[in-house]
C-alpha cells in the first residue's frame, strides 16, 4: 500500500498542485488495493485524449472549466461540479480554461 500523505492531516487540495504553463501536473494523494485518488492541474487547452479505464472514476472539479466527453457526449463542468465516468466507456478531457480536478478511481 502506498499512502502519499499522512492520514489525519488536513489537505488544501487547491494549494497542493500548481498550474504549469502548457502542461498537466498530477499528484497522487492516496493509492491502495481499492483504488487511488489523484490531484490534477491542466493548463488551458490541455487535455487527455479519448481512452477507457477498467474502473469507475469520479471527477470533482476544484477550479476552472473542463469539457469531459463520455461515450461521445460532451459535458461542461466548472468549479464545484462532479461527474462519474463509468468503467469501460470511452472518455476524454479538454481544458476550456485552466482547471484542477480530483480523480477518484474505485476498483470493482
């Protein structure tokens, strides 16, 4: 098991990851046999190309704006929005504005 941050510590997620001009940054918060939680920042117009994952994934937008396509259907999310991406369904992300998200993947 790999716990990146001390359990019981208060985390300010917005401050844990900076933006990188023209880039994407990821920082693993927690990983164990049940899944993982990863913090991401994306600069404007950065993204992840269409792909699938074998697990359900929850995206919580912490800052900014993103378009997430799930099975070809676009969804625009802003700060405070959450969406569940189902396992084995194609999805892609595109930063409409720079944004930060918390991704939680649960193994089923």
